C-alpha cells in the first residue's frame, strides 16, 4: 500500500490541517497532519503497528483513492480512466461553425472585417446544414448518447442565422423523437444578439450564450472594434441587458499584457449592472497570439496556433477555456490566477482552474463541423483540411482516415512522468502542441498555474467545510 501518484497536498494556514485531493478520483478532504504522516508511513512500509483509529483513517484514504496498491495500480487506473473518457457516451458534443465570416476586426485576429477575409471565408449553406443534421441524427442512432450538446460557433455564428435555426429546429425534432435531451450553446461576439434570436432558440433547447468582452470599455473598443474603428462595447452590453434572464449568459474575455490591467475595471462595471446576478459565469483567458510572446513576459502564453494553422475558428474560444468551443485548456498563469480571484471576490461564478480536462480532442464523441461539412476533433484544428477526421457525408478519404488514427493514438501525457495533474490536464492543449511544438504528443505544460489554482481550491474547500 502506498500513496497515489495523483495525490495533491496543500497545507492550510489554520491549525495543522492539510487539504488533500486526488485528481483521479476527484476526492477532496481536509485532514490533520497526523493523517498525512500516516500516509507517509504507509509509503515507507507495512503498517502492522497501526492503531484502530489509524486503521479507520487508512480505510477512508483507501476508499477515496489516496492510498493504492502500488504505482502499477495507479497507472492501470489512469489508463482505464482515460479509456473511459475517450469512449464516454454520456454526451454527443458537436461544435458547429455556421460561418468563418466575422463582423468584427479584432486586433488579435486575422479573421473578420480585415481586408477581404470575409469574401473568402466559408459560410455553411442550407443544403450542408441539412446534411449535417442527417449526420448528427445518424450519430445519435449509432452512439445512443445520454444527451446532445450542440454549440454554434464561428467566425460569428449569428451572421448565418438561417443555418443556426435550420439545424437547431431539425435537431430538436430529431432528439425529441429519440428522447435524447438536447442543450444548445452559442458563442458570439454579441453585436447581433437580440431578444428575438434568444426567444426563437429557447424552445429549441438553448442552454447558454457566451459573449466576449475584452476588458473595460476603452480597452474592449480598442481590441474589438468594427472595421471603421467604431467601438462595440456599449451595444454589446445593451444587448446583454436585453437578453439577460431569458437564458444563461456567460461573459468571457481575452487578455494580453496590454489589456489585462483593465479587467478589474470590467469586473467592477459588470458588478454594477442590473444583470450582474444573472451572469452564469465570468471567465477570462489569454489571447491566442500569432506573434511571439511579448518580451515583457507578463503572460507566459504558449500560442495555440499561428495564423496559418488556425485557419478558421474564431480565436475567442480556440485553445483555451472560453466557454464551449473549447472549454478546457485554460491557459493559466499568474494573471489568470489574479483575475480568477478578482472574479470570485466580486461574487461571479468562474472556473476553479483545476478541473480543466481531458478536453474534447481526447473524446471520440466530440466533433467540430466546419462550414463545408468537414469534421475535426476540436475547434483548434478547424480549417486544416489535412487534419480533418471525417466528413458529414460519411465518405472515406484515406487522408482523413489517417488523421483520425493519428488523433486516436494521441497520448501527450505519456511524456508527463508522474505528474499528479494528468487526470485533469492530459498533457495540455494538443492544438498548441501541434502549432507551436510541431508534435501533438509533446505536452504544453502550465503546471505552475495548476498549482496556484489548487491552492485557491483548497482554501475555498476548507472555508466551505468550516461553514458546515
Ligand atoms: S486540443 Fe486545445 S483547442 Fe482543442 S479542445 Fe483541447 S484544449 Fe481546446
Ligand atoms: S502538461 Fe504539465 S501539468 Fe499537464 S499533465 Fe503534463 S506535466 Fe502535468
């Protein structure tokens, strides 16, 4: 018997208590330092001299996965867990890019109203939308999932409302017929969001809308203007006010070293709004950059993709935990920790920063569909046809089959040694590994940030335990 390699410990300030978490079982407990010492004794050898009370403690630790038979048992449990994640049928998760066009000219994005991008960018046709519905219906039949989670994304998804309505209506009917619950999300820049859109989507399973605000008013207007430079902040906030209360609204934001300091002001601003208590989540993340990280080094960000590799999906979400397109690789750093604390201090729900993965790329039943009907394992690869894993027509192309096999074999965590965060990280963002390191099996590591998020989680858990 020995302590699991997935145990994490955080000494708590008060008394001699220690927060223990096991990332594989997700067990979290606050124990006295005696219990920790007992675990360490178990590591040193058989505990034949343990008292009755100690035996009871050992039983609890064993039942919760803090003690395991040996390291091989830990490894076997990890493999089993990751296999289960991969084949999980509790949900069929589809991210559908209705268009790659965008009505913004964000400073950090190559998409949108820059040059003639929108003239070249793909937009899904109604015909492809119908074929997409047919493919999803076949998947529902084949996978028999516990639920369907359908996220509309882009580009700016609301620039192609006919496709969004067509797909949502048909899938709503298909899921009713098959008695599968359906949850719809929309990730939008918010400019075209109206009560009419929301009211039309609510009866079709609308679960949540994520809107991006990149800092306080001035900063957002600088970061996310229209092509003519006009600001968009006031209009978006007014749109949020109009729809708040009709469905779950989350606010996301993308920061860099120049804009990050404006986020506390944004949080204060949001707190003062009459819709503040209706925000389901507020979460910020670093910008996916194409250029090298600033020499100031404020944000130790590993870019998820360079311009020529992102090729399509809105950078609002790709590559880090923004909401739905990709909610997993919360690229964490000191500023992330600070913003998370500020967000919490003002009473907004946010991510804990520990439970990040494994992300969609590791799940067989999570797909991103591009406007031409190509399938991708996650939004981070959209537009890179060579990495398309299939097509809604179900036709077989050797290159797509080979891409799918490549993703099937992914195991970046194998290079992570005994890291205790593997069950909640799985080696980081594969799209980042591919774009920046040229190898999907090389981990992109933000361990230090996991560690600081863990400390916050420990103190929150300890406070919650005290309140009980
Ligand atoms: S590989 Fe990266 S971009 Fe893709 S789902 Fe995972 S974390 Fe997100
Ligand atoms: S990428 Fe880093 S934090 Fe994630 S599992 Fe690997 S070593 Fe751990």
